[in-house]
């Protein structure tokens, strides 16, 4: 729909209650609860779930009892979702201080300051970018559309509510059956290795032993990921999957074939599955990070017109408002733009002192502060763009953070800051940028939801700032408790992203980084740009993410394509096509919300049970071993739900 034709759910001239105490308090409480649950889930499995969907459901239920308005629900959801976003930035970086050995245990005040600075800067950066990405850029915002549909369907009298809540219940039940913290009857995906040869002759004529081959994975049995693929469509999901094919089915076996010594990356006796995974982590991922670095700046280059016009229009609106020459629509009113820029500059002061504390270098701290502000803004823009493209659940903030870590580490080595101080300084930059990018992506999604619903931007921004400040001071408490109970970096709480950050920081500062791989990734990005690839960033993300995740999104895109082909075959009218697509989006919205909500609930339950030494576990109820076939059957159900049901509804008399 063109911008001129856009009409929000709540009109601009509405005077509904919005930024109220009950909405903000509810949002802050949910931010803490959802953030704590996602902290455990993220360090256990390396993934977090978007809090926008469960927050929307809880906000609707709670504020309905309190006679709240839809705009109050929007504020509560917006404030709540920052908990998950901020904790994602924290768990991807702060545990690296412990894993790398520069800290013996988590430090409350230093960690809180990293989260506070990064979170607030993320909000401030997004205020500048909002108009460009939310209003001006032609982005689908799949999860924002899904969240908005959930809220609209939850209002009395909205048609399609039954599709949302029925699919939400089914997806929640499915997550209960496949989650390791649930009953765990269903296996999420299967990973197998197929050997292709036993020996080869290398290009120099030497005999080499080669037991490599291809690592095969089924798509994750995830209704949520399939729902995201349905919303973004076949084109976007196919590009993402192309990156996965390049990384997993071309580069991994290619690296092993050309250099069998890579098998030594793992301990003697490891399976070939473990060896392939290590090659992906230590060879393909650094290459993908190099691709992301160039793709990030290329993405910003492509956004130059929207960014310039958006910022210029924002200044023009502020000037016109102050001179009373126009009456600015409340739906386009952000926080005072000049004050936002001033606040960004003021945030550089505590940032400098934090980095000076880490590095012990006055000049180095100034350099790191400048680098962090620049990279924070650039990567906040990229994070917001990617959220608009594929949703916040697939926002590769760890990849963006690795990019900032690489740049900061190179600078530290160049000016001679190495050792423990250099590692802490580099991780400090990565932590702030990661929190900023996480908040930026999440907030951009929330602002798009508010844009669809008719929320006031500046009021949502106030809610985000309050949520960030409270969450930053509170969420380190459960993180420290989990470190004391499970020990971060152990098998019980591996924190994979933080482990990767620690490895990269120590490797670069210690002179052990595989720069050829990173530089090769940069040249790969240049090649993709030269052939006018649809999205070098998406391809890099596909290489960087687990294969089962990207393939599940691709399956969702195929299901969307099947629906479109069925509509064409039945000569559907434009109205029928629109009705079928909207029904599919409603069902996908419920699938995303149901799985996310159940995953958060289970993670929170496990956290509570472990901290209280409870022996109760839902997994004790499993009466068979987790079954892969049952997991694959979910796709048959998804085809029925996302093709058959929309078709029946669109052609129903």
C-alpha cells in the first residue's frame, strides 16, 4: 500500500489514553520477566525469541481487565520488548569477559553500564532513523505486520481473530512437545553426515586421507520460522536460503576437501558432524562476517536517499512546528530532534570513562568512543533495515557485533593496546554496539507496529527509554545468579555467541586471527554487489545462521508461493487474493506468537526451577524418545493451515 493511501488503525485525531502509568508499569514488569527468561534461553541454545508477540498477548489480556485502550496496549508491548532486545545484546557479549578470562566472574556495575549506554544509544539512534525506515522505505516488516494483526484481531469484533488465536494455541502446543525444556516428544531437526570419499590426490600429487562429505540437516520443525517465511515471501526467503546453501553445502565441504588438516580443529575421536560444525564456526562464519562488513556499508549506501530525506524532513517538521507554520500530525511527531542529537553527544562522556577504565589509555578511549558512536549508528541503521526485511527474530546482531569487534580490535592492535586491557576494551565496544543494535532492531519493529496501529512515536520512544533504564539495572541480577548456579561457559550454559566473541577478541589482540578469511568474505561481498545480487547482507546472514533455521524460513516462502499459484489456477479476483493473503498472515501471526510465547514460558519455568533446586521437569513426562518423523509432519499441517484454509475462506460465499 502506498504511503498516501495508508490509514492507521486508530485515526490521527483520536484522543485515546496512551502513555499512562499502568501501561508503562505493566511494560516494565514484562520487560524484566521476558528478559530474564530469554537470558537463560539465549545462553543455553544460542537463540532468543522476539518478545513483541508474547508481550502483545499479555498486554491485551492484562489491560482488558484494567479497561485499557489499544494505544495503552501498544505502549505496554513496546516497553516490554526492550527487555529481550537488551538482554540479547548482553548475553552475546558480556559473558565473553568471563569466558576469555579477563574477569573471574560477572561484574554488576561495569556490565550494567554497558547495557545502559548501549540501550539508550540504540533508542536515540532509532529516533533519527524512524522516519526513513518506518515511513519512507518500502520494507515489509513481517513480524511488525504479524504483531499488529494480533493486536487488531484481539480487539472486539475484528474478523479473523479466531485464526490468530487458534494457530497461536496450536503453535504453543507444538513448542511444548518439541522444546527440550518441555515434554520433548518431537525432535526439532535431524543432522546427518554422508561421506563422499575415503582418499584423494591433492593438487601437488600427494596422497591425502579424506573422510569428509556433506552435512545434511532437515528444516527446523518450527511453525514460527515457517510463518516468517510465509510473510516475507519466496523471494526474500530464497535469497536467505541461498546463503545457507553457499555456506553449508559449498564452503564447508570445499574447505575440508582442499585442506583435510582442518579436521584437526576438533579433538581426536570427534565425529565428522562435529568436524563439519567446527569448520562452519571457525572458517565459514569469519568469512560471513567479512561479507557482512562490506554488505553493512553497502546497505547504508543504498539507504542514503531515504536517510537524507528522512532526517531533512524531521528537521523541517521541527522548525515548522516551532514557528507554528504547520500543525504536525501526532503520528509523525518524534522526540525533539536537536535534543536527541545533544543526548547522543552527552552519552559519549560515560562511554569514554568506561573505555578508559577498561583500556587504561586516554587516547585509546577517545578513539574507541568515536568508533563506537559511528559504528553504533551505522549498525543500528542496518539492524533496523534487516528487521524491516526479515523480522527481528532473524536480526543477526551477533554478526554486526563481530564486525564492530573486528574493527575495534584492529585499532587497538594498531595503537599498541594489547593483553588483558586490549581484550576488555574490545569487548566493551562490542557490548555497547551489540546492545545498541539489538535495541535498534527491536524498537524499529515496535515503531512500525505503532505506525500501523496509530500510536504516537514520541510516546513510544519515552516508553522505550524507561524500559531500557529499568531493565539495565535489574537484568544483571538474574545473569549473575545463573553464572553462580550454572557457570557461564560450561556445558550447562555454553553461551555460544559470547564464546565466539571471546575467541575473536583474544585471537585478534593476540595476533591469532584468520584475517584471510575475513578479507575473503569482503571480496565475496564485492563480487555479489558487482553481479547485482538481491541482498549481499541476506546471503551473508544465510551463511552465518544454522542451516535448519534458514531452510525452515525457506519452506515458509515455498508455502506462500503454493498459495499464490493455487489462487492463480482458480482465477481468483484481486479481492479474493487479498483475502487469502490476509488470512495467511493472520495464521502466520498466531504461529509466530504461539511458539515464541511458549518458548519464553518454558525458559522462565526452567530458570525458576533450577534456581530453587526443584527436581520437577516437564521432560519427565515424555513417553517416547524425541522423534524426527513427528517433527517433519508439522510441515503437512502448515501447508493445510497456510494454503487450504486461506483458499477456503477467500472463495467462501
